[in-house]
């Protein structure tokens, strides 16, 4: 934890301008997740947040082995992963 680090300010208009400048406005991106309900919900939240900036995100969920194989082989545009410490 570093208390000197601050979150960047939320600036939707700047985000929309950057997305447009990058040519991503209206572009459809696929977010792959595993098929657990919480992970699908997290993906939907991310998709909703990105849509506010102009990026159309489609959430696709897969059973774990297929999802993880796609991630390992780079067959994703975006993916969510968790780190579980034991």
C-alpha cells in the first residue's frame, strides 16, 4: 500500500475523445471470461463501463479449460483472470 498514490480523476469526455482518436469508437471488442456467475457479472460491469466511453464490448463466457487455453494461446482481445494465493 502506498498512500501517496492517487486514483486518476474520472473524465468521461476525455475518455470518449481518446477512444475516438484511437479509432475505437463503436468498435466491437470481445471480452472472454470463464463461466462462473461472478466472473460473468464482472465482465458485464466492465462492458458497461467501457460502453460509456464508446467501446462496444461483447462478453463471451467459456468453461474453464477452453477459456484458459484461449488465454494461454493468445486467442483473446480482452480477458479477465484472477490470482488465487494459497
